[in-house]
C-alpha cells in the first residue's frame, strides 16, 4: 500500500504550471502646470538691429520672476530676394524660442499680456503655441511610483488568492513593468489676434490618464 502511494505523491509534487498575462493599471489626475511655447522673431535691415531686438526680449524674459523659463536659443540669418536671376540681400531675420510654464494660469496670462505690451514698442513678431496643462516632473514621477506599487501589491494578493482557491502553491516568478503611457488632451494654438486682447484664452485643466501595462508570470504547483 505504501509503495502505491509514493509515486502518486511524487507525481503530484512534480506537476506544475505557469500562468502568463498582462493587466492594465490606470489612474486619473488633474495636471498641475500650464505651459506654452513662445517664438519671438524680427526682420530688420541689419544683423545688429535684429540682435538688439532679441536681446531686449531676452533680458525682459530672464528678469520675469512669476513664470518658469526654459530655452532662449536664437538664430540670425540673412534673407535674400531674387530679381532677373540675381540674388540680393534683403536684410536679416532672427528668432528666439522659449518654453514658459507656471502653476497658475493667471500668471501665464499676465506674462503673455506683458509680452504683448513690449511687442508694441519693439516691432517684433510673437508666436504662441501648444498652450496646455501638463504634469510636473514631481507629479508624474509620484503617480508612476504609485501605479507600480499598485501592480506589485495586486499580483502578490492574486497569487495568494489562487493558492487558496485552487489548493495549490502559486508564486510570482516575474514582473515586467513597461514605461507608463499618457493620455493628453490636444494643446491649444493661439493665433496672433488672441494677443491683441488683455485676457488670453486658457485651456481647460482636463483630467489626464496615466497607465502601466505590466506582464506577470506565476508558477503554481
């Protein structure tokens, strides 16, 4: 009787199976930072005048304390016109780019209004685009960590539940966490006429979605 039982016990101990599957974990969050891309350009007869215009705005933006600034890269290049198969220099054009952001939409709108007032005095073109709410790095990283923790906690609890309901021993053998994905609303593009008013349009602070799609592997026996 004992000899018949031992092979059965050994067979049951050796038998195991692997479970592989993916699962989505999502979180909704309201972004905390409004941002925009600003390009300042000027077309003048001389390179010196173009640089003076750009420098004036660079000094103004650098000294503005109520918004965050990135960039300030600029370029200046000659422009040409063609007549009768000849090329003639037609002055110089320069441009300068900034990424402007703030936690408060009112601060950003005030900055844009002040920029427009300065534009009247210095005869330049200003383009404002991609006005939208985004997650700050601190907000993004905190929610990413929370999602990863949720995924790990969930799979450990699931392994225990399987073990209990199937009367087996299930262990997590692998967790593959891919980079999070984001669902962003479409940015607002501000036309030149929007700058003519004191109050610039402000996009809605729409809820955004962060999700991770980990791959799990469990072994049960």
